[in-house]
């Protein structure tokens, strides 16, 4: 399994559907960039590129073997071929220094030989005996004047150099009415197309190389473990708040915690305060955890960890303990994240003494034990907070004292939930995992990444930890059939029926 996961991790799979969806989400960016690049190309063409005008003159190659005075002789294929070959010779004569210097004098323009040569081009017209001379200049009158000079100078020059041949004018030049370049429409369209293609390409490349976990399919790419539950984004109702506002994502410095507009705090993501859909998801997690253990034991120890901080492991651990306690199970929740404890604030309990105080013999079992109670919803479970921050949490969690403590706790409980630190940041979870009967890995959508999750799973596999599965948090309800259709459709009716049933019974 580990080799398979590593192969998937090194592989870049291109999901065309995902790339297309990413482009469509950013279609407004594509449209704006396309408009801007098209406008930039239009302005640049108008303002930065000098318009050029062309004047053309055409000549016919006259071979004495074909026409001699007024006597017309029969024309053979060889004669036509000779005439076509003469076209190349005439072009060489045209580009000669003596020819172009005469053109400069006749046209009365101030150009050097190399400058005027760069302004003139000549080529055969469709491989015929006719060749065309084109003069390009920023001034249409000047271009026409130079072309006229060529029509006057070139035939005389050819007759004087090559005996028995001449060049007759087929079409004289005229002053160009419009510039031949630049093509404003073409450049504008080209700029817009290049901008659009470049933007789509960048979005596609970013999406292809993006390792952020966005959907359950992304988890399936690097893991063969089942997804135990999909927890919806319970803070999505507030635009000013996100799941990260409730998760401990600080770097050690104390920060002000964000709240909902209505003044909600962390406790409103626990137990009865969560949405109906989230509550059902936690019940689904509870059921799968119960089916995960085939061995008959009086107590099961379940660890909850994640690859990164801020993925929702503490809230998942607390809600799992809450959900199990609703089945009249004896549950103990222990906050083993001694570096950044958060269970006490989420459940409204005293931060100390806790597990660190018990393991260092600073407090007895009875003193560290606290109770979270929601009698209205029949949820009562015990809690041991992290306690005072020790200098050596990994040594405490891997100590024999921790193992003996769990053995002692097992006598009083059916489930012990360990809220462990993220394995991608510290090794505490690996040290404590040997005390567990199974591990749950929490992965937050649009936050965690595939590489970190794959590494976390590999770390637990390395120490032979039994991984029960993965819990996806902060999922989008609208994209889940269960969350939107099933949860708010069928279960909504069921919930209304339950309320009616109980109210009717109470009246009796």
C-alpha cells in the first residue's frame, strides 16, 4: 500500500474536468485579460507602430528570341523558361549599386544605398515572365516617387547591360491611399487571442500542479483508506468567517479569534449547536467507528490527528465524543495536543490541571477529570484537558506512565478519544499512536494538500498504526448529494415529523 501511495504521490494526473472547471471559475479573469490585451494591442498598433505605404510597378521580361521588332515568331517552352530565368537576372540588376544610386538621383531622395535597398523588394509574379517591384516607405508620395524612378531607370539599365533583352512596363505605380501595415484589426485580434490563450494556459498549469485537496476524489488519488465522513463547512453561513477562524492555526502568537456576525464562538461548532447536516455526518462517523473494531474489548482508544494544523481534528474529536455519548456510551476525551491545546476553549472547561499534570504526578486522576454535559440532548462525557504546557510533550505521550494511565482509564470507559497534534508538524502523534486501537486522519478541503496527507499516512504506516479512515472537513454541501438533496430533503421531512410526534405526545 505504501509503494502504491508513493507512486500516486509522484505522479501528476491531469483531470481535464477539473481543469475545465477551474477555467470556468476564472472565466471572468479570462474575459478581462482578453479585453485588456486586445485593447493594448490596438493602442500599441495605433501609437507605437509607424504606418508604411507601398507602391508597386510591374515589368514584363522581353526576350529577343520571343519578339523581335514587329516580327512575331513562334514561342517555345524553352523560350518561356529562358524569360523566367531572366527575371532573376533583372532583379540582380535592380539591386546593383549603380542602378539604385541612379534611382536615388532621379527620385531626389536622401537615402544611402543600403537604406533604399531595404525599401525595395522584387519577385516574379506566380512564376511568370512578369516581375513586380514593391517600394515601402512611411511617406506614400515618396514611395510612389521612388517606384516611378525605378520604372524609368530599370528598363534603360537592363537594355544597356543585357543585349537583346528589355523590360517593358506592365503596370505603373500610383500613390497608396491607405497604409499596408500595420493591420490594426489583425493585431488587435491577435493580441486578444494571445491574452486569452496565455490566461487559460496559466490557469490550467496552476490547476495541474496544484496539490490542494478540494474533493474526496483528491483524497482517493493518494489513499486507499475509506472516507469515514464528510463534514460540511459549518461556518459557511457567515461571509466574514471560515473554518480556519475556529481552528487553531496560529504560529505561537496570540491572535484575536474571529466570530460569526451573530456573535457565535467555538462552542457553536460542538454537539447540538452544529447544523443538522453536520450532526448527521458525525453520527455517520460514529457508526463507522463502531463497525471498525472486530475485537471484543471493554474499551477502545481512538486517536484523531491530521497532516496540518487547522484541519479540524479537535472539533472532530469533540463531536465524535459527543455523538458516542448520545448512545449512552461512557466516553473520555483527552486533549493530547499539549503544544497548542484547544479542547478546553471549545467545551468551555478549565484549561488545567490536565493530562500533562497527571503524567508528571502534579495532579491526581480525580482532579484532572472534568465533565461536559448536554442533558437536553443526552450527551455527557468526561474530558481531560491538556493541562499546563510541558517542555517535553513527546516524551510524556510515549512514556510508560501514559500507557499505564490509559489502562487505568479503560476500566471506567468504553471509548477513549485522543485529540493528537498534527503529524505533519510534530512527532507527538506518532509517539502516542502506539497506545491507540485505531487512528482517524482529518483532512480539510481547500486547505490541506495531497503531499502532506500522503506523508502523514506514510508516517503512521511506518509505525504500524491502524488507520481507520479519513474524515473530510469543510466540504461544500451544494456539491454533495447527501448534504443538499438527501439531508435537506428526506431528513428535513423526518425532522418535522419528529417534532410533531413529540409535541403531540406531550399534549396527551
